[in-house]
């Protein structure tokens, strides 16, 4: 098993298996063909330069599929390079999404609960309470401890 770099929420696999590289070669095919079709459509409005890029993208798509099927190891530098190129975007978006969830969902809910004086954790101090111990019924079947969820 190869060692992987561990970063915040994204794994960078520097040693992909041949199977992963074959999948990568097959995935690149429709992406490049779509990009080629877009450039072919744009070429009509943008001139000769954009439309001449379409056959190059088509050839690269077929080449990636053939390399993925016949010699997947040759796709490794492209695979790893694209992962490193996409890392900053993935890191930024994952942190941005978490920030938005916290700012738009968790914080307003916490503020609303404070305004309504809701104390679901029972943290409020009670001067008359002799103890904060909460009585619980014992579990009937001990096998339940192995299946907590």
C-alpha cells in the first residue's frame, strides 16, 4: 500500500493504481470531446484559431483512452499533476462551503435558541438543585452496547 499525503479534507494520491489510471483515461475522453465540440461551435464566431483547436482536443481524447487501456502508467504524471493543480480550488471551495453552512445555518439557529432561552444541553445553573445527575434507566440487553446506532 502506498503512502498518501493527508491534507485538510482532500487526499492527494501520488501513486494511483493502474485501475484508477484506466478510469482516469476513460473519464478524460468525454471531457475533452465536449471541450472540442464547444470549441468547434465557438470557432464559427471566433474565427479559425478556435475551430483548429477542436481536432487537437479530439485527438487528445482518443489518445488518453488508448493510453488508459494499453499503458496506464503513462497517464500517471498527468493524473498527479491535475490533482496538484486542482488542490487549491478544492481546498478553497471545501472551506468556503463549511463557512457558509456555519454562517447561514448553525449560527442563526444558535442565536435563535439563545433568544428563545432554549437550553437543550441543560447548562443553566440552578441554585436549588442538589445535584446535576440525570437518572437513566439501565439497558436491558447488553448486546445493545455493540450496536449503538
